[in-house]
C-alpha cells in the first residue's frame, strides 16, 4: 500500500445523467426564466475514518511548509508538488484541511458561501433577503480526476431538468465544491493544457463564469490549487508552470530511521485511526493555533525595502520572466514570517523560501546543466551574500 494510500473522503456520486450529451436536442418548450441552482448532497460520511493528522507526517518539510504558507495566504497561488508516488502528497493536503477550523457557510448553498461576506455571495444566496442560516462545515478538499470533462469541472446545464421539466437549471461542478477550500489534482501534468489554463484562471480570479446553452452563471470559486506530478511522465508547459505560486519536490526518504518511522506511523494509523489521531490531537491543535495567529498577523506585516530589493535582485540574477517571481517571493516570505511569528520579513525568510518560489520559473540554460534547485541556491548565495 502506498504511504499516501489514505482512503479518500467520500466524493458525491457523479451526476447520473450524461452532462456531456451535446448531441441531444433541447425541447422547444419555453424554459423558465429564472436560473436555479441545485443543492449539493451532504458531504460527510460517518464510514470514512478520521484524516491522518498533519502533525504526524514524517519529513517532507518543504511540502508541508508550502502548504502551510498557502493556508496563511492563499494569494500566493497554487502549490505544485513534484515527486515520487506514495510520498504522502494527498495525505498532507487532507491533513492540513482537516486541521483548519470549520468554516461558517450558508446552509444549503452549493458554493458554501460565507454568510459574513455578502459581496461574495453566489446566485443561490444573493437573491434571498432576510436571515441566512449558517452552518459550520469542514474546509473542503476536492479531487479533480484526470478524466474529468470541462462540464464536470466548471458546471453545466442540468440536462435532466431541462428535458423533463423544461427548466434551465445549473448543475454546479467541482469548482463550486472547492470554493473556500483546496482543489487537488494528482498528475496535473497529464491533464489537458486548456483545463489547467482554465483552473489557473479561476484560481487567480476567484470567480467561475459559465456561459453556455443559454446559461450565464458567475459564482465564487476561491480555492488553493494543489497539483502533483511526476516530471518523468510529462511536462507542464512553462507558461503554466510559472503560474503556480510554489513548486516543491518530494522524494521517498532514503535514510533508514525515517523510513521505519513512516511505516510504523502508517501502520499504527491503519490499525487504530481514532487512537492514532487522538495521540496527535495536541500537536495538530498547536499548528491550528499558529496558523490562526499567522493569518491575524499577516495584514499588518510589511516587507522592508531591503528585503524587496533583494527579492528583485535574486529574480534578475536568475532571469525569471515578468514580475511574478518577485511578487510570489515577497508574499511567500511574508507568509512564512507571519507563520513563524516574526516581527519583520527578513533576508533569511527570503533565502529559505526562494527555492520553492523560484525553481519552476527558470529558463533552460544550455550552458548550465545543474538542476533548478541548485541554480536557485547558488543565486541565493551570490545575491544575499550569506
Ligand atoms: Zn451561496
């Protein structure tokens, strides 16, 4: 069994009707004018064991740090995780989401709108005045399967209702379910380029717009995109690569004690999930508190000119395209400083986060065959004179 072979949270069953049946002719009956949004089914399943605790993950420091940074400041952009199978990628994301505090959501809303944020409400909620009932729900982690069609991802016309009742109803897709949570794509490098493009667009804007078959829907879709992939099985185009905020590498641990520790913990978890989780509850609680403090601290944390200048010099030295490198470097260093409770964003924060923020933004250099991580490390040495 792979190390990250956790049973996935039960996903709602896919729609039983063919959303892809573009060939079906629509009835000539006049469709109702209002566009309704169908409620999604309840997400919890008591048969699903508790999630493997984030604090129980052994090693993989860079990946865990990148995910924590994205949780402190989702505006850093998505996280790309490169590496071997069975290195706990999916486990880490689920563990992180599970330790985030439950979020208040409008009851019955398929987009899990935040009742405290009227501006971001969806078509389901915005037309309803008066009291909106709020409920606490877990932060969603949505898996995007490789074979998913665009309709399934963005949502589509509910054909069943259109055909049987002549109503134009919107069937929300995976992006609706991922709102305010995480969207996880295993093997993102095998996904269709245009779908990755679309996902990155929505992730950046926080809004999903669907215009088709006479439907026009806009709904909030703010999520942290996490893609994993094995670079040996297909590459992402550079234009897509550099739109991810952070890129981290994970490897199967090679030292004996770590391997033994990983196997021992996985076995203990599978034999007694509840008992195992209880043993790590305190450590998870401590991360949750640190995260909450970091989020509260972030808005007031400024980046000194010297740090910003160093970030720019680093990107110049590495020849990264555009200014996205600097921007991500600054934001991730700030989120890291917030997480560590620092008073200011220092060159040390910058140096530590530089490989994750920059390694996927380097152009191939035919004269330099060393790996991108080594090139970033060298530039950090040179520019920051550490
Ligand atoms: Zn809503």
